[in-house]
C-alpha cells in the first residue's frame, strides 16, 4: 500500500480502480491480449517505435539546421533511448510473455525506468525524467493514433488519475461512474477543483507525480476531506475507508435534515440569503432542491465549450431560459464571460500569454472583442423577460473599465429597442470585486455599480500574489490573511453603509468557518457551491448576529492567518459538533 498526501478540494471518500490519463490525456488501461493477437500487437509496437524514431530525427535535424547544437544533443539522447534494450527488448517481451497490450507494456516499463531516477531527487536527473516522459508520450501517441479516450462514458466506477484536467474535461466527466479524481497539479480554488465540488465528486489535487506512479486498474482510495490518497490498500484499510464513506453520507443526510428544519435566518432573526454558484446549467434544479434562494453566480463560461468558441445569441438564450425555468421566479445572476487563464482559454483558442492571470482575461477580453460581449448581453437582456435577472461584470479593476462595459451594454439596449426585440432594459448591472484595486477604491464604485459580489478566489490570489492553481504555493493561499480580511470587511461595510447589495461568491463563502466571519462583518447574502448549502443554513440558524460580530472582532484582533483559522474551526465545532454530525 502506498499513501500520498495532496490538497483536498472536494469532500467525500471514493474507492475504485484507477483510470489513468497521461498529461496528453491518453488512456492507459491495464489490458491483456489473446495469444493469437501477440504477433499483430508486436508489429503495432514496432511501427509506433519506428515512427517515434523518425519524428525525433526530424526534430533533431531541424534544430541542427539552426545551429542549436546543445538542443540537438538532447534529441540525439532521445534517439539513443529509443534504441535502448529496455525499449527494444523489454517492451516486446512483456507483450509476448505477459500478454500486455503495447500501451500497458510501455507504461509499465517506463515506470520501472523512471522510478529509481526520480528517487535520486537531483535536478540533473530530474531533467532526465522529463526526457523519459517525453519519449513515453511519443510512443503512446503513436500507438494510440487519433483514438483519444472518451472520459464522458465509463462502463464501471473509476477514479480518474491525470496530470491535470481542464475545466471542460472535468465538466464532461461521466458523473455516474467517476467516483473521484486526483491530479498531479492544481490549487485549492482552481476551476477544476470548483467543478469537482459542484459535481459532488471527491477530489484531491497537487499530488506531484501521481499520474505516473499509478497504473490503470490499481485500487485507490481518495479522501477528499483530508487530501489522503491510498494506492492498493490492504483489506483492513479498505474496510476502514468504506465505513468512513458511509459516515460521510450519513453526515450529509443529517445536515440536509437539519437544514430543512432550520429557519432561513440567524438565531436572533436576521434574514440571510443563500444563493448558489452554478457552473453547468443542469445543476440548477438540484441547487433549488437543496434550498438555494436563487443563483448568485452563474459562471457562463461553459457555454463556450458546449457550443464552441462563438455561441450564438439563441444558444445563450437557450441556456438562460432553461435556468429561469428551473429557478421558478428566483433570481438569476448571470456573470458575463470570464475566460482566460485557467478557464477555457485553450477551448476558445486564446493565444498563450506569459502571465495569463495578469493578462487579457475576462472583462479585458470582452472589451478587446466587444462582439463577444454584445452577443451575450443581448441574450441576457432578452431572458430577463422570463424572471428576475441580474448581470454581473467580472474582474473589474477600474472605473474606466466598468464604464466602457456599461457603454457597450447601453448600446445593446438601444439596438434591441430599435429592432423591436422583447427585452428588459432595467436589468441591474453589478460587478465582481476580485481585483484589489476595486476593493481598495470601493467607495468610487458605489455610484457606478448597482450591486457587488466579492470574488475571494481571485481576490486572495491577487492580494497575496499566490497563484490559485499552483500546488507549490497552495499553503500560502490563505483566506484568513489579515490583508484579505481587511479588504473583504471594507467592501462589505462600504456597501452596507451605501445600501448597495453585496454578496461573497468566492469559495470562502461556502466554508462554515469563514462564513461565520463574513456574517460578523455584516454579510447577509452568500453565494456558494450547492453542496455547501445545507451546512451553511444549519450553522447560520444556530448563531446570533451579536455572537458573529464579537467573533469577527476577536479574529481581526489576532492578525495571524493560522491563529484566526484555528479560532474559527473551534467555533464551528461548537455550533456543529462532531457528536451530532459525525
Ligand atoms: C472568484 O474569483 O472568487 C470567483 C467567484 O470567480 P471565479 O472563481 O469564477 O474566478
Ligand atoms: Mg474570479
């Protein structure tokens, strides 16, 4: 049994065989061939190896022709590796004797080559590991040809193991049969993590080299609460985790029962609204069943992967109509497209940037390519005839940006009126507060924007200079950093004083201990992943505003992120004791 620890991003316990995708999403299942297939499969491997050799030669020659000798030498080394007996003899032997498929034989042999080199842990050898991965990928690519795997349909329960999963891959995972997933890279509020939560799939990210340490078919346990991942556990461990999985489901049920009975207000009667964050349109019905008061953040980016990079106005409208139908009169907050960085950048064909999180993402892209925004805004204004609708602009960093977007929206309203198209021109226009410049100067925005929603995922990232996707700095991504807390509190207080609606829609709002703090700062509108609704509803009904305020004051007096965190956890334990909820 092997145990690894990563970053837990979606709770629950999953137990199932591994299904490994490599970084280029090749499938490497543990499969065997029949005796009469051996010759054909040996031939297939031999052709794949020859193709790999030819490709590497081509690269080496083209590099040599521009006189980059050092780089050329790397490819000479790749050629030598492809001629190494480990590859020319051992892989065919595994195909012949063990009857492995060539793909599985390649993955086994490379694992055997790479493991001891990795254990040396030296940076020179580290580079060599990458060379081996490169060759392995080249062989697999040639073996698998164009048959990319389809991860949207599995015949049985699996745990998907990948170097990384793009948000669109995560969105298309077969929800019925993907019991959990683990990735080598990724941070606590990456979009892949948020999607896992939305889908209710236990997930752990930032596991380093997991995708090369596990073979397809290995039995795995994923604990999405602690970040622990176990490979090939013994019987006793497996039984322990089966019990843990059972008690996790019981806890969920107890919380749902408690939430159903709870008042929709604090213990002393202050109304608190809990809205849902939605990633995919088919989640809305479930969110309503779980007690959502409406949608506080609809991340519309998935529409661009569902329909292609340029969805039409009618395609947008189709999604929004479906959302209103599921919401039956509850509010729908549609955020205009927020592409770039980790969100669907590749899918919509965005150019690669050196610093994508600081680059032309989100509202900046909307302003650079206004037609994208115009098409979406037309659909938003039209769908507003079907139910209460709000439009929210992401990543606003300056007043000029907000005004430029509003001008485009005003022009759209005039166009729709001129064309005689049914719409509502009075859709409230709000903004996300997720760039520190907007949080610091919140007073200047109060006259511009009709409502505000604090996006703590980006606000933490930009305030602390910590990439939200990067496992190596995940320990620095702290919602309780005093700088973050001061900004968040400042925005809530300024909005409340000016009577401007304000919510928090970053992941911070969905975690009980942070939610309590936000309540103490004066927040009454929370927008959270649907799976957090029950716990939050229960917790809020058990605390008074005065208690939350006293608690927030105490936390703000501490000034140290980890101490604040510990204090908050102890308070949550008091309100939602393990003795009651497990
Ligand atoms: C945020 O940044 O907190 C937010 C809610 O937006 P997203 O996670 O979609 O970037
Ligand atoms: Mg954001």
